[in-house]
C-alpha cells in the first residue's frame, strides 16, 4: 500500500481569508497561503479579535470558514 499524506485530499481554498484569521504557520512564513503553507504549523487557527477558536459570531475558526459571506468577515486591505 502506497503512503499518502492526509493533505493530499485537502481542497485548496480560493479567495482571501478574513483579516483576523491567525495560524502558527502564518508566523513562521509571514503569509497565509493554504496551498504553499500546508506543511507548516499544526493547522491550528484562532481569531485575532476573540483570541479563541470561536469567532465573534460563535462559529468555529478555520481557513475554509473564515471567508466572505460570514457575518464577522473583514476583507484584507
């Protein structure tokens, strides 16, 4: 059986993330590109406004969910 990484099945998210989304990988590379930075950090995300895994709307904070259409979303300038 061939080895494959679990990231091989992940969908690449299109569009900008919320300006308040933070991750460990972002602080290592200085950017938040889910395709290029998939191997960096542990995937743990938090909201910079709440400092928690829950956003201001009490929804879970992660890259697929923190994008346009969410009540608390703010576009990157």
